[in-house]
């Protein structure tokens, strides 16, 4: 059900049921619920959808001029809707009960600051919670030593749906009191009916000498009676749930321990679970048992030696014991972890942060880095966020899967760890907690009433995470800036630099995804990028690249491919390397997508060296020389355009080449070789849909290379020279492969034939030579019959003798 429907439903139910729970008779044992218009108007004032002042006045004025009617409601159905529609998981009932108990303990603790003796003495003074599961009676009991409730409080707080006792408490102490840590939840108590048929609440308040019992089965009535056993609690509240048959799992100690640790691990007050254990104990053997054992002993030992008899006598003198098993009951503290984020960062040690991370994430390694901050302003919250040392094994298997790495707490009560918008997807590896004392929640505590609040929190958290990563990146130093190590110990800056190298190896692809997805933080993310270059095998930042640029260099040059070694040999970067211009090498498939969104950095355009029209600051001499080459090689250029018209779009004198004869480049808006590989490797790739992106390639020639010079001479002499055509085709195909493209199916067979032709020519073999004849293989010899005849001759004498 959408959260807006939840909220509207709750508003309507709160209006109706807030009035239905008024007691009909103060002295009655069974209190019925009724409603009237004034109560409805009063309830509307306390709901999120309260009328404006003028609307309430108009509504009140309307009563005088018309006939009044009472709202009619089926309380059973309304309670059923509240119980079964506001909560998605049955297990949240325990979280709600513990949270309400924590509120009650907060109240009595706050009152004790100004009223002496309010806590009482002995066991009553202990501010704690206890949970008892009785499998025989099928009941679960939650006990707290909080403020407790009088008879009137039970009627008002439990008999009125959505009535918040804590809200009233805050109003009473609002002047000059700081009660921000006390919760404000209204209908959380009714979640108990998710798992229980009947609920019994026993409560004792300091304001009432008597102890009262409230009981209801979530129907239209509830009962209140004085506890005949007297004030056994001393002070506080005991809630007993008579569980449904399908909810008996909540009587298991393991299940209860798991739920408390999941939702209420960081509650301020200790939570004890009544546990049953089986222990072994050594107990002395009684005389009767010892006599029985002696009678049943084997009499065969009577003939043993005297020395052995003396040893037996010594053993007899020692006390005889046996091991027995017994059942032991004890109170086990469950929530021993502390809410680290509530303390000041200056008071927390590094070891405490790392221990908390391991508890939070179940990681055996320390976190790589962390940030602890308090956010103030439109929304106030506290948070601790961590960067893991290593990426989980399944991190890159499904980028869009939901993660549970960030836990949202409200006053140390875990609300949810399932988010879609709190942190962007590219920061899904971040782990931590966020806790807000004023976060607006709906009645089930599971969804936020306002998306805007969650977006504000997410925006601030994203900025803090990026600042944390940037601080780690800033500590990284290039080899030229490394300081000498003192006394063999590594400096803190060097350690931080090594941390970022680990981070980039583990999560670099996610930062690149952020470049594509998060336009508002793209500038920040760009500073975190790291690439190898033609001058550095170690990855460097774009800031470092810009700082090393030549004065006359205006652009950032890059090229994408499989690895650094192959890119260093690419013809596309020959001119750049000759001019001592550093080239960035992008060797991951995701880089092709990233660079489409990152078109410039600090005012410098990113230029792909493998595309046509490489823009360099050419001198006047170079420009004039280019015009001369165009004129001189016009016959060859026209010849290439004619012969390769179906394969290339443009033919030109190259600005890329220095030592290679030719080069195939990509059009400005076509796919690069690396991008073409990525698209073809998609599981559901449909080449027909992307055919328009495979723009015709451009063919560039090196006018100074001997092969090109010879081709130009041959074409000038004879435009139909078949050798020139063959050499041109071979040159083009080799350039396609060298650029990183794949040959078309028809070109693959042609290229294979040309390679064989070259090999044949190099070996001096006649291309038209016939295949060598097959060697003659002699027939197998027939088996000899002499041995058979000898065997038959040997048999004859034997027959004669017989």
C-alpha cells in the first residue's frame, strides 16, 4: 500500500477512533467507546491533516445552524485495519514495545532529575527492561520499570487509538526542559495484535497506590480491574501477550535475541532476556548410591596385588563425585553495544570506531576510512559512515540490487535498512548508521511521511561521503612529491595515499558510474578519477595531469583500449608522443560511457586521440606543409576514395602519424573501437538497431612513409595498377585491425587470402603451383601359411601312436 494511502487511512482512523475510546462510565469495569462531534474536531487538531484555523471555525460554526449527527464506525473493522495495514512485518511488535518501554524509562529518569525519591529503592530504582517467554503458557511478557500508568492513564493511552502519552509528557515539560530524546509514537502499542489474541497490561504508577490490570482482545471493548495481588511491580508496566498459534516462534530465545539486536541494540537502557540453559555440574555421590555401586561391582578384582589395594584405599578416601546436568535460568543482557554516534568524535578512539564497524557490518577487516558528523539545519541528524577495505564479491554482479548497508535509527531505535534514495547507487558500498531525533515517521515507523526530508538527509550524507573520499585522495602523493621516510617509518600522508590506491582498485568503477548518474556532484567525482598515462604507469588524477600540461597545450588527450602496452603502440598517439604530450589511457569498458558525460575538466576539453581531426596547435609552417602534401598526394587520395568508397567515408593527410604508413580513425559521433566491442558483447545486443552508430571509418595516410610515397608514384603512372589496388586493400585491413576494430565477415576471408599471398611470395612459391601429390603407402603383406602347416605336421605322429 502506498505511504500516502497509509497516511490518509491513519488520519481518518485517528479522527474516528480518537473519539470512540472515551469512557462511557468512569466506574464501569468494561469501558465502551463512543464518539461525538466535539471530540472529532479536537482529534482533527492533533492529526497531520489538521484543519486551518478558519476551517475549524467554519466547521464549529456550522453546528449551530444544522442538525447534528454522530459518526458511526465499526470498531472491530477499524482496529483490524490499523493492525493489519500499518505494519508489513509481524516482528515489529517487539520493537514497538521496547520503544514504548524506553519512553517510559526516559520519563521517569527525567522526572528524577527534579523530584527526589521518585525512582524508589532497591530493584525498583533500576531503570531496565526484561523479556520473559513462557512456552508452556504460550505467553511473552515485556516488563519495564518506567513511569507506569494509573487507571485513568490506561483508559486514556491504551483505550484511545493514536493517543501519545509521550506527546502529553513533552507538552507538560516543554518550558525549559530538553526532552528531545523521548519518543513520540501513538499507535505502536496496537502492533501487539499482529501476534497476540489477547493482551494483558499490568501497570503501577507513583501517582496511584493501586496496581491496575488492562485487558483486551482487540474488539470493541477493553476491561480494567484492580490487581488483586497488590502492587507487585513496585513501579512500571508489564505487558503479557497471549500469542497466536502461528506466532509461537517469538517464544524462542534465539529469535527474541535476534530481534532485539536487530531493532533495539542501541537503546539507552539495558534489556535482559530470561534464558534457560543446561549446565553440567560435579556433585558428590550419596551413600546409598555408593552402596549400590559397590554391590553391582565385579568381584573378579579381589585377587589384585597388595600395591594395587593400597592405591584403591587412597582413592576411596578421596571424595567421590559424578557429573549431572541441570537446568539453569538466568537474565542475559542482550543490548551490550553502545550507540557510538551519540558521543563527541573527540572522545572516541580509533579502536572504538573500528570495533563498531565490525559489529555493524560483520566484516573481519578494519574499515579503510570513516567519517563521524552531526548535521544541523533543516533536518538534524548524526551519522557514522565507513568505507570498507575490500569490495564484496557480489558488488559488481548486480549494480541495481537493493543493499542494507545503511541503517536508519530514530532515537537509537532501528527503523529500516532498506532504502532506494538515501544514498545514490554509486555509493552503495558505503556502510554506516544515521540517527535523527526529529525525523517525521508514519504510525508504523517504517515509512517516512515526507520524501523531502529523506532527500535532504541523503544529499547531506552524499556530500559527506564524497568529502571523506576526497580527503583520502588528497593525501595521495605522486612519486615526485614523496618525502623521505624518517627512521624507517612510513609517514601518515603515505599511509593515506596507499589507502586511496586500495579504494580505487576496489571501488573505482562505482565512482565512474557516479560521473554518469550524478550531474550535481560530477565536478567532485571527476577529481577522484585515476588513470594511467603515457608518462606514468601509476594511475594519476586529472588534476595532476593538468598541472603537468605544457603551456601551449589547451586540451586533455586520451585514448581507450584494452591495456596500456597496446595503447602505447597505437598509431593514433604517435604525433602526441612525438610532441611530448601526455596521453591518458582508459582501459576499462565503463570509461567509454564515463567520458561521454565528462566532456571537460577545469576548462580543458577531453579529446579522443583516436577520432578524426586531431586538434593540435600547429605552427604556420606545419599548416603550409599540410597544404603542400594535399596537393602532392591528390592523385593517391582520389584513388583511395574510389577504391575504398564502400568502406571509408573520408580520406586525408594524417595529423596523428609519425612512423606508421596509415591509420583508421573514428568519426566525431561514431563508436570508437573500444565502444564497438562493448556494444557487441552485450547479452541482448541487436546490431541492426545500432547500425547507424557504426559510421564509416576515416582513412589517414602518412605522406612521409616510403609505402605511401611508392603508392602515390604508382597511381600517378597508372591509375589501374592492380598491384597498387592490392597493396592498398591490405594496408587498409591491417590498419583496421591495428586501430582495434573488427573486420567484417567478408573482409576476414579476403584478408586471410592476402596474408597467405604475402607468405607465398616471401617464400618464392609459385601462387599457381599445384598441390604436392600424396605419398604412396604400400599394401599390408598377406599372412604366411608356413606356421599353420608345421602345426598340422606335428599332430600326425601323435595320431599314429594312439
